[in-house]
C-alpha cells in the first residue's frame, strides 16, 4: 500500500500552514496592537501545564485507571458530558490564573513609578502620600489595563498556538513520517518497539488518508486557534472588570465548543457536521474579534 503523492502533499501543506499560522498572526499584529512575547509565553505555559499534564492525568485515571469511572464513562452521553467539562474546567481555570497574573503584573509595573509626596518642611507627608498613591494606583491600574489590552490577544495566540502545535502539528508530522516510511516499504521494520497490532492499525489509517482529511485537519486546528483567542479575550475582559461569573461562563462556553468533537468521538455525529459547525462559529468569532480590535486601534490613533 502506498500513500498517494497528492494525499501526502496535502498533509504536508496543511501541517505547515497550521504550524505557521499563530506566528504569522502574531507578527502581523505585534506592532499595531503592541503585543508582548511574555503574554504569549504565559499562554503556552498554561496550556502545557493544565491541558497536557493535568487534563491528561485526569483522563488517564478516570478513563483507564479507575474501573468504576471507566465503565460509567463508556456510555456515549456520559463520555460527551465528561469530555466537554474536563477540557473546559482544566483549561479555563488555567486561563483564569494566567490572566490574573498578567493583570497584577501590569498593575504593579504601572504603579511602581508613583512619586512620593513631601510636606512643606520637606518631610514625607504620610497621609497625603497614602491618598495620592491609592488614587495613583487606581489610575495606574486602569491605564495599564487599557494599554495592555492586546495582552488578551497575545496570550490567546500563545495558548492556541501551543494547542495547534502539541495537539495538531506534532501529531501530523508523525503521520507524515509514517506515510513516507510506508511509501518506501520501511514502515513494518522501522518502529521496532511497536507491536504488530499497532503497526497494522497504522497501515489501516494510512490507507484511509485522503486530501480531504488534510483539509479537515486545517479547518479544525484553525477553528481551535480562533476559539482560544476568543476565550482569552473574554476571560481578560471579565477578570479585568472583576466579574466573578467570568470563570463559570468561560467553562460553559469552552465545554459547549468541545461538545461536537466529543459527540464525534462517541460516534454520535459524522465528522462533516462537526467541521461545518466549527467553521461557521469560527468565522463569527473572527468577525467579532476584528471589529473589537479595529475599534481599539482606532481609539489609540485618536488619542495620539
């Protein structure tokens, strides 16, 4: 069995596009929206810890390590609810913590430059200094948050870019390597540590690959990146406003986004339906984000 050249080329192209997408968006918006690398790094770190470590450890225990929960979650409906909520809780709790850290850091940095107030005799006036510093701290917080409004976008690109790479690009590179080995007739002997049953499953999956599947991969990963950016902007706004309901709302929205994928994994809906839903919702989210940041950019231009 040989993977068709068109199929292999489509897989390579789709993978390279998704690999480059977060970097291209960041580079395009870095100067207009004053994006900062540390915000993107925070997003990468949060996804790596909460999604790749904590969430996967939870899955390993509940789906495989515990016989009682594994039996219960084998029911399709229970699996869909669990899968959606687990992803929502783990990632959004991490995003909430990351956003609070970024906001506190921005506030502290802006407030650190507040001058002290002196009395007429030249000595520090403690009461006046306290009042002015408290007022300055509030003003610094507001100014810092407005100035760093691009932090939400930068963080989202880091969080979503990490997901695109860790969940999508690296996995696709592995399948591309398998396809190349298959075409060279070296697949059966190359992964020597894999059992024969695993190698047979790889053969079957490679035989089912098509150019359309490469397109499906690109749509899914691009939509996921858009959703991560949108959720990051929402979380930033909520945390910035001090709204206590932002974390539950973000968890619910994240869970709803993951429901179609979980339903497909439970074999309740076809993949075409899932991709259509994700594509439509992603276009809507992109439209909202574009309008929001165009207004932000126009407002900053008027101020200058």
